[in-house]
């Protein structure tokens, strides 16, 4: 073989033998029971949409020791008061019939209607619009038809509306409960006493519902167009309002933070605080906030409180707002009320305003004390015998001195006061050699 390869010029190494690729074995899935071979082939082995139930489980054979028969036996229903006896088929096991009440008697629910006596009616239930006979008929029908007032109104002999029947029934029941209770507080939690029936509200609700249901497609389309236009107008006005608020808020915050950063010792006396401690614009801000909330028609009380707090604190700086919140925490008051009713929100907002007023008054007191101390220090430093201290005086001490009168009693003008320097206070005249600069000699002088 090697000689033949040498003659033919073939390489001596043998060609690589190509191995046959083994095909992956298909997982053989067993056909589940209860499904035919054709159906299983059509589904491709996918899980069925409905669970496959073994046909053997559909007809379970009873145990061999039980003998089941069906018998035609009588029964009585505890829900009936006439003791009527009827018959039905019953499943009997080993010749022992089932005992107990009728299985469907538990679904018979009845309403406990309050009964009244003639004395109670004459004492508590007299009404010029209702007679005793009509009231008796109403309560009999309510007990008979389980407060189904539509059926009761259909069976009632006189022409009464459903609302009138409901109002009479609930008002009589509430009066009897209150009269029989030892004290009004014992029945205060009863539904008939806690939530009395409101006739006018029920009539208005039905009228509004009938108007809504009787609308045509054209009216519904017109209402949707009006709502869409109102939403578009509100969205178009929102950017302008946000821009206006963003322009007003930084200006007020910058002024408040500038007064907070100032140190009482370095503040000139000419700086004056606002005459009013609480900004007068807070009332206008609250009014605008309430007007914007009315546009929403439906909003949370906490959202309204946040808007009112922001409007009341719009003129205060960030540090002042933090100090207000810190004061609330020191007093043990929550930053947001747990029960945000109208009265609680109003009191919370009033407390924030009072704390803000207190902080502004404390700040104004610090300014006044600093101004008084600077005046006292200035009166000692301006005496004629102590000129050295004037080197350390700055704009702060000069600002407390009136422009037209000095502490020495002599009137000095503003221009002369500004020209005065620490080196020119000495009244002794200087020598000519010191005051004039020597002239340079020229060649002609020699």
C-alpha cells in the first residue's frame, strides 16, 4: 500500500476518517390517558387548555360495605310557620335516612321589624300627614315583603311615593328606639339613629340620575367637548402661572435670606426692618390659592393645607421655614395633621403663622439690641482725647453719626467729614520742610 502511494505521489499519512454525527435522540413523550392518538398528534404534545380528567374518576364505585338507595320521604321546613309537610327524594345510606332540618332552611332570612303599641303611637308617633291605619298597613307590608319598598309601594292602598314610605318607616323606627332606650347615648351608634334617612337628598339624587340617563348622544358629545375645552384652557394657563410664581418666590426668598445672613454687629443702623412683621401679601396668596383649588373641584384636604402653607411662607426664607418646622417638633406637633379636617387644618395654619411672627419678632429684637450697643460704643470712641481708636472705625460706626452734627457740638459738612483721615486729626501745624518737597538743583544754579 505504501508503494502505491509513493508511485502516485500521495502522502503517506492516512486521510482523517469523518465521524458520523449522532442525531439527538427525541424525547419520547408518553401519550396521556384520556386523549386519543389523533388529538394528541394534532396538538403536537402541547399541554391541553382544559385539564384532562381520567374517565375512571368520573364514575367512582361506592365502597362495597355501603348500600345506597334513594327513597321518597316526607320533610318539614322550619322557615314555614304552618308546619306544611312535603315529600322529596332522599339519599339513604345503609337504610338510615338523614336527620336534621331541611337543608335550604338556612337561606330563609327575615328582617326584624320594630313593633309599637297604641300608647307609644299616641305619645311619640303622631303625624298630621299619616294616620294610624296607614302606619299599621305600612309596617305589615314591610314585615311581609322584607323592606322591598318597590313592592310595598305597589301594594300600598293609598298613593304614596317610595320616598314617603321610606321616610315614615325609618322615622317611626328611630323614634321608638330612642324612646325605649334608657339614655340617648345607648342607641347613638345604631344605624337608624346615626344615619337618618334624608328625603330631599334622595329625591335630588333620583332626579339627577334620571336627567343623566335621559341624555341623548348629542348632549353627551357636547358635554365631553366642554370638558375637553376646559381642560385645554387650564393646561394653557398653567405655564404662565408657574412662571409668575417662580418670579415672585426667588425675590422674596433672596431678601429674607440676606437679612438672615447678616450679623448683628456688622449691620448698619440705617438698615430698617419691615414695619409689619407678617407679610401683608399672605392674605392675597391665600385667596389666590383658594381660587385655584376651587377650579379643581375635587382635592385632598392635605393638598389644600400644603398650598396654604406655601402661600403663607412664601415671603420667608428656607432657614426660617426650617426653624418653624423645628419649633413644631419641639412643641410635639406633627408637620402634617393626622386628621386633616377643615378645623384642624385652619388651626395648624394659624399656629404656623404665630410661630413665624414670633421668629420675626425675635429677629427684630436682636437688630434693636445690636443697634443700641453700636450707639453706645460710638459715643465713647468719638471723644477728643482718644484719636487712636478712630483707626479701627469703619463704615458701621460712621453710619450711626448724624450727617449734620458731630458729638463735639460743631457742625461739620458731609464733604469735610469724608475728607477727614486718621493722619490729619492732629491740630499742630507741620514744619515747612516736612510739608514741601525739596526742589532739584539745575545746572544754571551752580
